[in-house]
C-alpha cells in the first residue's frame, strides 16, 4: 500500500473537503482525487462518501483512518528522531488541550519552551475530553493536556496528574451577592444559571452541592460547552455559573469576574497529561511535557 495515498486520504477526512485537503497538501484537487480513487481501487472498497458539502469516511474509511492516524503519528516521531540524530532542532508536536489548560498553563509552558527550542513547531487542537481522548488513542495528537481520572479506565491510555484544581460559583464583580461575606445554598436556588451540560463533571458536582443541602438543583437558563460564552454572559448580566477557578484567573485580576464566597462546593478535578500507552514518544513531545510539568510545579502545585 502506498502510504502517500493514505496520507492524502487522511487529509481529506480531517478537512472534510477535497479542496481544503489539496490546499493543505499543496497538490491539485484532481491529483488528490485521483490518488484516493487509486487507493480505493487497490483495496476494493469505497473509503469516502462524496456529497455536495464535502466528504466523510465510509465504514471502510473509518477503519483505515483509525489505524492510519497511528501510523502517521509514528512516522512523525520517526522523522523527528532522525532529525535529532542529525543534530537538527526541527520537530513537530501536536497537542490536544482543554479549555482550562488553554487559559494559563499551556501558554506559559509554550512561551518558555519556544525560547529554548525556537525551531520546533507545535500545533494545538482544542476540545473537551470526549474529543481529546479519541484523538490521543488514534494518534491524532501526541498527548492531551486536560482533566485526568483518579483511576485509569482505558488500558490504551496513560494519565499523569500535574495538579488539582477546584470549581467556584462565578459572578460579575457588581453582582448583588458580590459584597456578601457568605452566600448560602438556599440563596442560589432562584438565581439565573449558565451551566455546562448535564453529563459534564462540573454540572454533576453543581447538582450534588444542592442535593447535599436537601435542595432541588436549579435548572440552567442556558447550557453550553463554551466557557468563553459562559464568562461573557455572566460578565454582562446577573447570571451565575459554576466553573473551575482557573478559568477566571485573568478576569478576576482585571476586576471583571469573581468567585462568590459559597461554602461547601468541594469539587475538585485532576489536571494532567494523557498519552498512548503503546507507540513511540518523540523527543520534542517529551521536552514539551517536561516544560509543562515545570510550569505546573511552579505556579499550580
């Protein structure tokens, strides 16, 4: 099997468009289409569903994609190792990152890392764990920086905790409850809430807080996976939200948002690095992980 053709196929799936994939690969669209059709012919199965709005993998394509991405990651690591042996500083790390970690930890680590490794390239893919964990398993990212479980549940993944963070009830600084020395659970039941979806860890902890006080958890006026939207809505209204405290670090320093003094919200989550158990680890990826650990130890532990 011609691996170049597999790379073309993977790019088409990743972009969802032959036009965008051709531009990314710097080849013509007819050449890309011809290559993928030749791959389909050699395998004897259709790999792509072609429609008006782009392309998507068939079940055969999904099987090839799952294994092809792992091979692609291994090839990327091999090329990086060869460059290192040649004395080159070239390399490419692909990192998956959650919203909290993109706020302060990863930016600080990247700035320090690139000062020492200016010729290394990094690509950051943003998402929640429901996307990040499959990306790690399939080799789409070298590792993920996000929440990690206390006990591993997937034998294919290895988790390493960097620090533990807590969640808080967040309001704008001029909120009617902002001047209170203590805010009770009963005072929060009639507030307007902007919350994560019900299956998210923060939402479950939010509901457990009210149930522990024998209160019915308030419903969310708006549910969203976007922390940027949560913060924007809270900043411009009297609505409240419940999110990790790290997510409002910069807004709290700017005097825009604050954590309300609510006792008993004993929610915590582990933040760390997730990688595949099998497969090689590039020198560039390892050096970035070392930098992340140093920043976490210095500023978050």
